[in-house]
């Protein structure tokens, strides 16, 4: 996950994201928002292998970071509550 150092950039992105996130009420909306964001990035950068690699890399890293920061602690808590399978 990129930890943005530039506070002005981070604040600008966050301000717009809060508006979008407030409208997402189901997985279809989430998928649409993500797809729209990457489509716009691809359109703005122009078709190229680098742009495709940028998008796929960002999605994979975001997925991995979400899993590490959210899913793993959740699963660890559930193991404590319900017992381990292994």
C-alpha cells in the first residue's frame, strides 16, 4: 500500500473518496467504483503495457494489503473465538 507523504495530495484524494464511498451500499457499487477509477486511469495514461501493469499491480497490492491488515486479524480473532481447524 502506498503511504502517501504529500499531505495535500492525500487530503485531495481523501476528500473526493469520502463522497464516493458514501454512495457505495453493495458489492456491485464497490466494483463499479473500482472499475471506473482504473478505467479513468487507463484512459488518462493511454493504452500501454506499463499502464496495464500499473493497474494490475495496484489492484494486487491493494488486495494483499487489505488481506494483511483486515482479513488476517479478523481470522485470528475468529480462531480464538471458535477454535482452530488445524
